[in-house]
C-alpha cells in the first residue's frame, strides 16, 4: 500500500473510532499495525481535513457512519406514555435517537465521549443486567412485532448500544459538563446518578401479570417456544402483551413467566422464584391481564384476585395497569369520554373489595414501603389465596416478607411454611407480630403450635396494633423481647409474662362473673373462642381473679373444664419489657393462651406439661389498675399474681 493510502487509512481510523465508541460497544476496528500507522501518519491525517473538500468528506463520512449505526441497531421508541418524572430534570434529560434514513444531527465531538464515561456505562450496565434484570426477556420492535427470546448477554449488548447512543446526545453532554464543574465528591455522585438513570432508562421492560390458561393446550411455555405458532390462543397472549408493551408503554423488552422461565432447569427455577418480587419491582410497568373481565365494575370477580402468586404481582410493581379480556386499558373506560381519575378511584375500590387491601397499603407498596405493613397483615392477605403447588403458598411470600429460602417442591406446604417462619425469626429484628394469629386446631395433626403450621391462622390476626403512615409498621415493634426468641429442639424459647384467669362463662360456670376481687392491683377481662368439636365456643375469663387461689392444689380432679374450656387458663403476654427492674405493661396485651395443667399459678416451670389452647383469634386484653399504673416491680409480680418466665412452646 502506498504511503498516501496508508495515511488515508490511518486518518479514517482515527476519525471513525470515537464515533463508533460513542454509539455502540465495539472493540477498535483496527489491528496493532494500523494503530502504528495512525500514529506515524497523524499529521497527514490532520492535514487532510484542512481543505473544503476534506471538511465536506469528513462531514459526509460522519453522517453516513451515524446513520448506518442507527439503521442497523434500532432503539426503543419514546412515547408520550413514558412519565416525565421518571427522569429527574436535575439529573439528565435522556433522549433516544430514532432509526431513520434522514441525516442525523451532529453528535458531540468524539473527544467528549471519554473513556471514563464508557467504562462507567459498561460497569453500571453490567451490574444492572446481571443483578436486577430477569434471566431471559422477550425482545421486540417498537410495534411489538419480531419477537425473540434473549438472555442476559444479548440484553447487555442491545442496551449498551442504546446507552452509548444516549450518552452522545447533546442534552446528556450538557449535564455531564455541568457535573464536571462541581467539587470532586459532588461531581462523582452526580455523574454516577446520570449513568444509573441512563442505564435504567434504556433497560426498561414491561412485565405481565396474568392467570394461566386452563384449557388444553394452555399457555405457550419455554420448551414450546420454537413451535409457539401452533398454539394460537397461547401465542396470542404473548403477542398482545408485547404489542401493548411497545405501543402503549414505549418499551421493547418484556417478561412473562410462561416463556421466560425454563422450568426444566431446577437452578433457573430456583433463581426465578427467589427473584420474582425484585423483577416485578424493577419493571417499568406491570401489564395486568384480567382474562375474564369486561368492565371495571366486574373486576373483583376475576380469578386473578384469588391466586397466590398474583398478590406480590399486585403489590411489588411501581406502576400497575389493568387490561380487560380484550386487551383494552381499563383506565380508558368502556365507551365515550372518560374521567381517568374517577375510573382509577373505581379500580382501587374494586381492588379493596376483592382483596381487602386499602388504598394506603397500596400506596405504601408502590412507594417501596412494603415493610411498613405488619408481617401478620401481609400473611393475612395471602391466607385467602389458592395455589396449584401447595409449597407455593410459602414460596410466593418470600419477596413480600423480604426473606429467602431454597425452593424444594415435594417438601409439602407445612414444611415450606415452617421454613419461611423460621427464616423470619432468624432474620428480622421486630418479630412479635409474627405471633399475632389465631391458634385453632390443625386439622391434619390435631395440635396447636406457637409457630403456625398453616397460613390459615393469620386470617384471625388482631388489627389493634396496626399503625397508619410510614412510621412503625406495628405497635408491637416498640417492644423488644427480654431475650432472643429462638427455635430449639424443645420448642420455641420465648419470654412471657404469665397472667392467670378464671373461667366465668355464664352458661356453664358455677363461678359468678360479677364483683370479683383481684389478687393484687391489676385486673381485666377477656372473651376468647375456644375451638372444640370443629367449631369455636365462647369463654369469658376474669384476669387475676383472687378466687383462682382457692382452687388449690391443682390436681386432675380439681382442674375441671366448663364444657370446652378450663376453669383456669393462663395468658402469656408477649409485648412487655423491663425498665429499671420494672415490668412495663402495654395498653393492649398480645398473648398466648395456655393450659398449664396442674401447675399452680405463679409457680409454673418450663418442664411442666403446658399446652396451647385452641383459640379462634389472637388473644388480646387490657390490664387495668385503680391507680392507672403500667409498671410493676419485678420483685412484686407474685403479689399481683403474675410470673415472669421463659417457656419452650411447640
């Protein structure tokens, strides 16, 4: 090659490299030999552009290269449906160039697209794709057509191209220059924020929430992807979802559980189940398809509201859009002019009617404050839902409870739920609300358990401890146990304040409920419903009634029952603490209902035969005193008929 030819080649290489780097992630297009040429002939390359012809040639080359890149690598389409507030104006104004045959506008000087910016985009995107994005996505064009399944490596390449193009936009460059003028720490934070916003913008995806088709052949699944068009009904759901995602929400990536999870891979299934809450949370929009609903007023009857997995799909996403059976956005109404605000209110009312979830609870979840909803309330919301695989009752709650357990289909519902509860106890600081549940009998084992064997027990939680707003999730969180509540081979070790009570149920008790005297300064009443013969029976108890002391000694003959409840029951208060050797008693006492057998009140021992009474609801009561006291000296507990102890409850 002549020296002139080598000089032209070197000049072209030096000219083209920065433009391509600013547009997509490509390695240098030349070998080391050509790099040497570019250095050797740098002056010649520079002089080539001095004349008018050279400037025209270079301008034409730049326009051609940019147009070619944008044509070969189309990017997602911006639409008016993308909320402007998703990209804070004080951070960056991301603009996505469109594929076009027209000559694009001049990009910033290649020297402005620095290697540090490229490296920052690469690093941030890699972390985002491989830690926050699903394993597999549907990719499609701006109309929702040309569907493909892609995995993370291909996602990385596609999003990187778009991010590099976005970073070359004048608006981004302007904000970047402003950030560079700040002091070092602020400048670094600002630029990191800009890169994160850029990456998140170009990695946006829609996610589908739906119920699976119940007819044969059902939904298209991953293993059937290559023959998907043979299943017209199943493929139609996929195609419609992608069309809605692209045309109405301006994204060209989508995720749905049917085709995006390879359930033949146990490791992939395990990761998908553990990550699903995060994927719904990260999604740009959740398209919720109500396959049996035609109008808003009938939403509450759709089977979607009864399924176990759809609870997290309702609560996790930042933006949920409901679509009827014809894939029409329900915010648009059925006909004629619509008031979106009025319809949105109606939709929220339908959600509450179907699920009992309040508008405040929805907003807490949308804003990322799910932990402000009490644990027992989240479990209560799931207790009414059905699943196909029994273990999914527990697995579908991992994200909502922010705990992580392994997936082991075949272990059974009880074992899976036990592991979920154990992880809650091991990982949460505030756990008293875990025990805010009923204690009715397990129909399978005929035993009560301190740790519920079934989520059904949470249907009868108490709402007396719930708090509105973004403060503490529950008043129970204000009370820390005297010692850790832990599981042992003997049972759950838990510190309790024991309060004995006398059964004064009018219909069957020989003991009057009126005019009783307390053992000490404190007294109270509690009405509980004891499960017997498959249903609850009401039992009224006087707390700390001094007539308890007359039933002595406690033997098998004196320990009688009034129909279905013992004469003497003991309520173990959970939410109390010690301050300067004083027991602090809460206004509302959450308790465990106990039958301490032949143990004398005030002299219960951990080794005694103690069983949990089968109560219909979480037992809650108030202790009152003539002096309105809420403190008792530890040394005076016996005087008041109470006892402080740690028991092992199963």
